[in-house]
């Protein structure tokens, strides 16, 4: 079963204003959380592969990609503390 979205992931989603209509958000968040639970520092290509197949009607793919990257960076900084 996939991991639920982390606080860092949700904050990145909000800060980057990823949600538009909300149609895809549940699937995108769960898939991103699953990726970050197994790969703490994914490359852009790894993110694209992991998110492949999830459709966003509003086309916020660049924001989704940026939010996943930001969440990974924040999570990495918190692990160092």
C-alpha cells in the first residue's frame, strides 16, 4: 500500500500552487508520496517515469515536478538535522 503524502510534500504542493481543478490531485499526491518513500532523491527523469500515466486536465505537470523536487530537498534537509 502506498505511503500517504508527507507534510513536506503537501506544503510544497500548496506553496507552488499545484492544484487547479483538483481532478488529479489524489492520484498525483499518492503516487508522489510512494516515489519519495522509495527514492529520497529522485532525478527529474525518475519523477517523470513514476508519474507517467497520471493525467492532469489542467496541465500542471511542471508544477507537480517542481513540488516533488522541493519536497525531496526539504525532506533531505530535515533528515540531516
